[in-house]
C-alpha cells in the first residue's frame, strides 16, 4: 500500500503542512503583485522606466543578501524558527510601506522592499526543505510539488489585487498629464495614489502576523533538522567542484532574469500595443494586466502538464525543449508589432512553468550532505531578477528603433539571451546524466 504523503511513523503532518504551504502562497502573492507596481511607481513619481525598475532591483537584492545567512541560521536553530524569522521580516517590510508613504519619497519604498524580500529569502530557504521532511522520503517530491502548486495561486491573487485595487483605483491621469501639473497638484495626486498603492501591502503584513502566531503556537515537526558541523566555506568549496551545480546556479540566475523581465514588462508592452490601437493609457494598462493574469494561468496549468511529461521525458531534455520554444516565442515578441507579439509574450509563461524547479532539481544532483547550502546558493541566484530588468528598462527608455521595431520590442533581446543559456544548460545536463559516465556530474 502506498504511504500517505503527509504521514511518517504514524504521525500526521496535515496541519503543519497547511501552515507552511500558506507561506508559498504568500510569497507568490508578493512576487507577482510587484511587477505591475513597477509601472505604478513610474507614473506616481513621474520617473523613467529605468528608475521604476529599481523596485525589482531592491526586491531581488534581498533574496541574494539573505540566502546564505538564512541557511546558516536554520543549520544552527530549526526550520520552524527560520520560518518565524522570515514571516517577521516579511511583515516588517510590508508595514514599512506606511512610513515610506508618509515621506512622499521613492527610495524609502525600496528599503521596504529590501526588508520584505529578506523575509522571503528566509522563507524560501526554510520552507522547501521543511515540506520535504513532513513525511516519508518516498513521497517527498510529490509533497513538495503539491506545496509549490499554491505559489502560482497566490501569484494570481497578487496580480488580481494589483489590477483591481491599485491600477483601477489610481488616478486615470496619463503620464503626460501628470508632467503638466503644478508642484502642489502633483503632491496631492501622489499622496492619493500612494495611499491606494500601500493598502495591499498593509494587508499582506497583517496576514504574515496571523500566520506567524499560528505557526508559533502550533507544535511543528522536527524531522530533518540535523545540525552539521561543516563550515559554509568548506561546503561551498565542495559544491563549486561540481560542474552540474556551478552551471545550475548560472542557469537559475538567467532563468529568474527571464521570468521577471517577461512578467514585469508585459505591462509596458501591452500598453504600447493597445494605445497604438487608440485606447487611453489607463485602460491600456488595466487590459495589459489582464493579459498578465492570463499568462499566470497558462503558467499554473502548464506546470501540471509538464510535470506529467517528466514521466516520459528526462528533465534536462524537457528543460532544453521548453527553452527552445521560449526562444521562438520571444522572437515573435520582438518582431511582431501588434497583438500577435503580446500573444507570444503570454505564451512564454507556459514554457517557464517548470524551469525553476527543474533547474533546482537538476542542480542538486550529487551535492550529498551539502543540500541545505546548495539550496541557499540557488536561492541567491534569484539575484538575476535584480540585474536584468534595469538592462531591459534602459533599452525601453532609449527610444531607439531598428528596422521599424520599437525600443519596447527590442528590449526583449534580454530574455532571448537568457533562454539561450537555459537551453544550453538543459542539453548539457541531459548529456551528463544520460550519456556520460555516472561520475561525470562531479567532473570539474
């Protein structure tokens, strides 16, 4: 008889599983509410796309800065304490949006985002292995996939909230109209729009506190919380000798960059397309966000479909195939000037659905007892989400055209390059795992 995915040694982990899985939905909500906010900040503060993209820099810099400190922390203490620290930082960062709004300045919001994502880094470094340990090893992958399925559900909620409670309630004034306002008129409008923008984050902070209290008072499992004496330097030296892992970090870096750029700038891309069709700016932005939500629905459904394909197609080969299809779709995004390009951009999400966990799983092959630190290194690779959006924003702001293709379209050369790197990694991983000798995954 196949064992239950949430029991081990007669102990049922259903309630702890629900509590920790709620964290997956929370960070999905925060991640995918942020993309549309980039456009909102640009309008509120009358900034360029490049300056607005600093939101993503601050957001993903927090992931990078806190991943290894989080890994060392949970090595010393426990998964539960790591989750509590993560939720605390998450809540603090969310509540910092209120004093940031009171200053009326942009940069305090970036600090709030940084603190918030330090919390997310703690949560992702703690929750994934914690879920893994809530039952037998035989059912661990199934259990982790079930928990991860709630991440895009949270993401869809975040996108919906951004559309209905931020974009729809902000002033309908266009960027050009805002530029013509007097200083007093601009300050009044900015204060009103910032009040709208911070609402979802204050609610998110309250949700974090409620979940923190529930996890704190509930007796949580201690399975898998063994403490290792190995230093981080020693573990990292061993990891860097593994070619498969080194390349996995690079691939994850480029993947997150591709994901964030495709989801962040779908608003700019769609707004340009719809305004060229005669739509006003605000209506174009709201309709673009609806396409963003459709892209996330594709992402969610495709995750289940691709998981089924993994029964028949090796992970590395499926990863490279998905990347190749994504390259073709990005080519359409660049070359098509109307809605066809937007349809291609939405379709890319179906290709990205399995990339993060597949790269994650491939990279962890042969890491042995260094799995916690190896996972932290892959979380640090999320820094790609901080590096690539400003590069793409610079191309958008340049207003260059090439052979009649606008700067917005040309900017998608950034994710085009990212998917090439992912395709190469998937192919190399397939060769190493299925063609070369078994010890090749440790080859330097």
